[in-house]
C-alpha cells in the first residue's frame, strides 16, 4: 500500500508578517503584535513576534511588559483581527485548490492530505513548493511546510527550517529523522513528561524509540506508554479531518489596571458577552455551557461554569448566566485583573425566524439578527447598549 502524503503548512510569524506586508517600512525591524506595553507596564501578552524580535527572546504568550523590557526598540502594534482573517481565508482557498482534505489548526496553520492529488499536481514536495509559491505571489507572505507520511512527522518537519522552509521526510525514514531531536518535540510530553523520560535516560526521541514498549507502559500507563512508543518510531495513523469543529468560543479582557469597582467589571463582562454572542451567530453556533474566568490581583485565577437547559447565541440569554457565574466566583475584597467568558457544548443555531413571529426568546433573536445586519453594513458599534456606551465614556 502506498504511503500517505501529508503536508503541514505553517505561516511564518503570521500576524507580524501581514503587518509588514501592509507597511513595508516595518521590514527589518523587530515587530511585536499584542497589548500596549505601556513602557514595560502593559497588562496583556504577545500574540506574535517576528523573527527580528525573537532574536531578543520575545515570543508568543510572553507578558507584554517582559517583551518591552527585552526589546524596547520593537514596534508594538495592536492585533487587527479582520485583516488577519481576510489573509487567512485567502490562504485556505489556496490549500483547497490542491485538496479537499484540509484540517485547519488555527488561522495560520493546517494539515493537508494530498495523497489523492499526486496524479494531478505531482508528488508531495512538488505540491508543497506550488503552495508556497502561490502564497508568496498572491499574499506576499511566506510559509514553512513539512512533507511526510503522517501528521505528527509533517508537523515536526515544518518547524525545523523556519522561516520559508521546506523539509521532506521520505516514507520509511521517519524514525531516522526523529531520532536526533530533543524529547520536547514529542507530542504530549509536557514538562512533567519530559522529566519522567529523562529519568528513564532519554534525551532524544531516538532514546525513547530504543526503550522497550513495556518500560514506557510501566511508567506512563498503557495509553501514554504506547503513545510515546509509536510516536518515537514515527507512527501516527490519524487522518486529516476537514470536519474539525470548534469546541468553544470565548473572549477575555485584561484591564489596564487592577479594578475594584464591580460595576466596571460587569460592564466589561456584558461587552464580552455581546461579542461572544455575535461571533456565535456569525458561525451559526449556539452553546449550552457557559464559563466565566476571573483573574485577581496576584494572578490567582478562578473559573465557574454552568450548563443551561437550552443553547444560547444572544446576549439576552448569555448575560444572566455569565453574571450569576461572576458573582459566584467573585472575591469582593480583591481587585480584578482579567475577566473572560466562554461558550461551549455547541448545537446548531436556531433557524431564522419569520418576520411576524413573536415571543420572548424569538424576539431577542430577531433583534440580535437586525443588530448583526446593521453592524455588517455600517460597522461594529452602530447599535450599542447604553451600559457599553457608559463603559466607553469611562475608558476614554
């Protein structure tokens, strides 16, 4: 049986690269996408740093204040979601020209199974080069691609020659390719797993492959041990799944300063609920599980969740649950650093309602759809709740 041909395509410093494309004067400078660093006192985290910024140790998810301290000369820019989303959609259209089997992992990376495309477009490396060339020509961006017979090996390969890399692992050479790599590249081996593997004398993936499977099973259990055994030999039978579905949708906000006024926090939570509800409707989703996240001064984080009787996709149905969860988790004597709300447990959204249908929840949904249409036509914020106008006035 012929081996599969799997590509893992990963855009290079995607958000920063899009910004450089839009403003060529940024090229050659360290660029950081994220919250306002406020002279090293910023509150959020880094979304993406370009390769010039990474030379100073700046990386994704790093506190923005730390990024500023490491590289104060960087250009710090706020994220522009619509701009990145438009670029992402154009890139995925390129993927789908070569195969229908595209599994998006995020806005800037995907697995592609091109096994059935080889007769039409050529072998895996040929298709990979064609995709890279098309992305460069149409979007003025670069991508790194791994080509292998499995998802795991393709993903490892795409990360080894960034930026603008192309690494091909021929069928049958997977174990040899993986052998010299550090065990941190084993999927599922977090800090504790790596420590346990080092306790077994493993420093590289090849060291893991040399162990008897029974040793790994005794240390990590049947599932974990066999998982590491198979991966270390480059074995991964998982299919590329185009139907990969989002499991949750949420938004959160880190305040510029720790907040003690609960009215301010509630207004922000209401705004987050409105944003999440609008996103749910755009994606034709509705969920039954609501989770609220609170981070207090000192970075202690609490979450509370509840499951509702019916799926929600409007702020009128989401907000009461989120507010109740907030009060349940709150510690009134402590200031709040971050607030977030997430909806999961998705079902299909309710069908669009007739013009003359009436009733409480139905009316809420119709009003929400009207607001969505106004926002699409005239811009977000065209119709705004009075409580959120108060928030904007206070924030301004």
